[in-house]
C-alpha cells in the first residue's frame, strides 16, 4: 500500500525480504476493494453505460421510440443518490443504538454494492436497509428481523430479505471490513507511549475532532482508494498536525532518508482535501431532482407489475419448469429402461483408464 511504499522510500536501505507484511495486505479489502480514482470513475461510468443500454433496449422492445425522450442518470447523479442514503445509515444506527462498527460496515457495504450494480436497477432505499441489517449480523450485533423492520416506517420483512442474497453476492461474500475509526484509536493509544508527547499536547478534544473527520470521510470515496491507517492519520492531521507528524516520524527506523511524515505528506494532503471538500451530506434539492428522474428511467424489468417485469417473471418460471420437466424425464427413463440413475459401475479397464487420467492431471 501507499503508506508502506512511503515507509520504504523513506528508508531505502531496508531489505524487502526482512520487512514484515502488514496483516491488512492479507485481507479481502486489500485484494478486492482498492481502486485508483481513475479506476473508480471507469468502473462507475462503465456500469452506468451498460445499464442505460439495457434499459433503453427494454423500453424500445416494449414500445418503439419510447426511450427517445428519457433523460437517463449519469454516473455522478447515481452517486449523488447513493450518498444521500449513506447519510441515512448514521440516523438509523442512532435510532437503534447500534455501535459504530455496524454503521461503518453498512456504509462500506452500500458503497461496494454500487460498484457492481446501478441505482437504475436497484433503488438505494431498500439496498441501504438490507446492507445495515446484514452489517448487524456480520459484526456480531444481531437484531431480529421483526424488531428491525417494525421500527422503520413503511418497511416490511420482504423489503430486506428479498435483497439480502443479492447484496451478499455483490460483496463477493467478503464481509470483513477494516475501518479508519479503529486505526485512529490505535494511533491515539500509540501516542500515549511516545516520550515526546505530553498529556498537555494530546487533549481529548483532539481525538474527538479527529473522529469527526473520520466519520465525515465515510461520505466520500477515500476508503476505496486509501488504507484505513492513512485515512486515520489524515484525520488526526486535520485535528492536530503536530501529533500526526510525531506519530509518523516515530515509525521510521534509524538511517531513513527522510521522515515518514514528509514522505506521506502528498497522500495525507489528498485525503484531507477530499474529507474537507466532500465529506458532507449532498444537497437535498439536487437529490430530489435525481430521484424524480429515476422514476422515469428505472429498469422496467425491476418494477413489479410492469409489462417487462411480468414478461421476465414468466420467462424465468418457464425456464424453471423446463428444468424440472427434464430432470423428471431423465429419472423416468432411467427407471423404465432399467439403468441406474446414478450411473453404471465402471468395469476394471475404465477404472484403470480414469485413474491414469487423474495421475496425468496431477502432473
């Protein structure tokens, strides 16, 4: 990661073979959910373009020429709507008194879901509710489905359950999330052991300000670009630059070419800019306009009761019926023809041949 690379740059004499690999680099978050800003934009733009093409074709198949006047959402407008529902998660967590781990995890799930799906297929409202309910389970803070849905107006059990598998599948069933608020707490504890950091230099309000910046970072994309420790250190730097500098410099080994705080400065600067400029809820009026347009360009195959939805349901039921019929026919033939439905026993020559093939595959 960039922090580790910066540390190596600050100490070029370090032998790479002797550097201990951080635990974070073995996580699914490191392997599957890291992007550059350019990659992130490309993923979202491609998803949006593909969704628009599919929905346009669906409109045209139902009624030729009907898509000409439809103003589809672009990728930035989709993100604006997702951001609004990200802001709803802290409100719900406060209502249910969920711990911060649940809140941060649910927000991460919602962001990751929309790196595989678009709001024109799945509206963020129910996805957000499902992501939060899923986060209560994966962080070991469970709540019964009835208690959950009964405390949220106009929400039924099916609103959550119908999407739970889809959300899990979109997350690649990778539920563990490494969070910046935990990294910040680790840094804060670390500061208490540094000899040149007196208690007067680290009053409690510095931590309180830093954690507010961490929470503001959840409204941005920084967790998809930078490591939790980098976000935590940048948040601390916004609260107390001197504490962030002393902590970073305490991590560099003797003989380093430059202080770690200097090497990390460009990265921390980028994170601080994103947090201060984008770490706030979106403009409500702008989101309302996006949501109004979404009603006109939502994928009709996902709208219960529409012609496209009913046609898709019919096609899926037909495929399922054909599959059941084929399976039943295969069993019937096996029984009537006296053959074994589980396959006939291999003779000795076939056994020898298959064992030889397995041995060749092992090579």
